[in-house]
C-alpha cells in the first residue's frame, strides 16, 4: 500500500500535482521569483520517481523543430544547462554541466521528407540554430559508418544538440526548491472541490484524507494528466504511450561519436559513451496503455529494431544488449505539443502536460513560463500562449513536423 504523509499546513497558495521534472521545474522557478512570497505544496505519489517519464528518458535536447517557438524553448534549455550555477544563484555546490553535442541526424529517404528538412532548416536557422543540410556524399564523408544507399538528404546540428545530465538538474531543482521553502509531500490528489460558480478550485483532497485549501493548482501529472484534469470535469487528449529503450555494446565500436540518428523508419540510436550506444523505438501499432504497464516486448528488438540498426550502420551487426527498459510518453493525441496555461473556465487551474517525448529539454522554459504566468498573470520571457489549453476546444493544433 502506498505510503502517504500529511502536509504541514491546511492551505497553500499553489498546489502542484506531480513532482517529476515539470512539477519540480515550476516549483523551483516559483521559488526563484522575487515577486512571489507565497506557499507551494508539491504532491507526489512516488518520490522514487521509478516509473516516471523523467527517469525513462533519453536525456537529450535538440533545436531541430519546425516551430520557431519550440526552437527557442530548447535554446533556453541549452543556456540553462550550460550556466546552471549562475541560474541557481552562484551556489558553489551546484555542478558545472555541459552538453555532449554529438548532434541529431535526421535522415530522409524520399523527396517529400527531404523538402520538410529543407523547410525546417530555414526556420531553425532564422531562430539562430546551426542546422546544416547534408547530401548522402557529405554524410558518408563525415560519418563513414552509415549506409546511405537509400538516403536523399540529411539534417544535422552539432551546436547544443545531444546528451545532458537531466538528473542533475532535476535533483538540484528539488533540493533548492525545498531549501527555499517549497514543501514536497508523498501523497496523492484524489479529488478537487470547486466554488459554487465553478470558476475556481477551492481545495484538493488527498489520499490521506486531508483537505487542502489552495489559491492555484498546477496539473504536472505526466502520463496521468487526464486523471487530474477529470477532477475539475475536463478531458484532455493526453495518454501514456510505450517507448522502448536499449543500451548495447558493439563488437567493433565506431571510430567517432554517433549523432542521435533518426532513421526514416523512426528507430533512433545515439552515442552513449565507452563503446556503448542507446537505441529507442516503438511498435507499429502504438495504442494507449495502462499507467502501470511497463512490460517489455522482447520480440521488438529481434524483429524490428536490431535489423534496422544493422542495415543503417553495418558495424552494428555484431552487438550485445546490456540493458533495456520501457517508459511512457505523455502523448498529446491532438498535436504532440505541450498543453499549458489556465483552464478557460476554472481560471485557477493550470496545465503543464502532453509533452510527447520532448518534456525534459522543454522543462526549463516551461517551468519558468508557468511560474511567470501564475505569479504575474503574463509571460515575462518567452510567450508560451500558443500552447494554452484554449486551443483544444477550438481544435487549433500546432503542427510540429519534427516529432520522434
């Protein structure tokens, strides 16, 4: 049976439902806002985060998106990671981090997708990203290990694209937020009570039985976001989708860093260091799954992932799997982009949901923007309003062409 702990108080200015990367980012940025002196409660059902999307991530970031706003969101993430001590008040305990910028390599095997890469590069370059297009001959010269017989065009950016230590950032957000007075409690929000007009959440009820009055509520529930939204009578298009990962060693390691390569099949693989590599993918049929379904489909590796890897990189014909796991995307079925901002009627209920696999790299900008909106009623930095909840009711998707 899940342990629960009662909060220290019976009322908080802001209650955050979910303490993984998004909830903790918002909590930390709230604590960092000099104009905010309110109380914050973060309610997390599993403080080990064992099954959270945060702990099952590739921990990579990229700027190769088709939306200028998504590009800028990742650019802030890169700056935040590379300057973590400065952002955290020059705390001498905070580590200096870097980005292992091996880049992302998108491979197109047909003219239509090649055109998409060309269009995306224009957008990315205009936003300040260093994306370059590569012919098959150029790809082969720079990365001789690829089989490019079927490739029409490639797209790569080796500036601030690659692996970063998301766990370190996550840990310091939680640690610093707590030191500044944010309260984390192991518990679960099971119900919400609105005022008579239905325009405000007045309190949340916890699994422990405690009823907590609140000024604002933030839904940062990851794949379970729809369950939290239902508590105010709202359905959002977010569901858990399985994503599989494998770490493997190669009998003949590559002689240079492997970019995070997105094969035309959708299978992706990247450098992991020390002669090891990390691959990821999913089944062709990609349904929503139960929240506790982390069953590994072992046949997927043998029948789908490995054959594709060995075809694209022949040196991967002889490899050995070292570890494997299943995680969940918080998948937004409307447009695979974030759902943020306040509810259109329950005005003190905010969303931070549906990141569809790029949540970690978006967490600095999304946490900062959400804190700005909750404290000031407006964005002070990046305008994230295109991602607001109201686009759902208006059926106004934001089409992002660069989803993995």
